[in-house]
């Protein structure tokens, strides 16, 4: 069973930045970040394969940067220009198959999440 542990969330003011991290128990081909705001469905934010190919949701493109360090089994999400609408629980997810979907049901492994709260 793959274990994923997120960290780096917190409370920040609008316009601020955060860097989220996710440590995996083993290297997995496709890893990504998802988020779920209160009362909303979980949505894909960004994914990356082990070669560094990325895919972003349109709503975060230009403000979010996903990256990974395979030597450390660690996934990152750098977030700039945070907005109140970015407030959500952010989850790390992974799957061993293809890496072209931002749909949450496609992912097999999930972390417990790290909370991001942005105040205006």
C-alpha cells in the first residue's frame, strides 16, 4: 500500500504564497494535487509524471507550479498569488498508470490532506 503524507498548508493572506509537499513511500509514475473546498467536489489541480511532464487545471495555470524530486519520493506544489477561492483541503494523489487525467476517481492512492486557508 502506497503511503502519501502532505505538509505545508496554512493560513495566509490574499496574494501570499505557499509550498506544499507530499512524501511518498515509493516512486509512483503519476502524482498530482487535488483540492476540495467546503461544499464542493474534489477537483484536480495539477499532475506530473516521473519524466516531469505536467498538466494543469485552467483555473490555476500561471499561479501554481507542480514539481517532483524522484530521488526523495517527494511531490511539490508551489502556489503564488493566493486568492480566497483557493481555500480548500489539498490532497496528494498517485496512480501507477497513465498520467493524463485530472479526474479524482482515476487515482488509486491518497494522502490525508493539508488545509490551505486564504483570507482577503
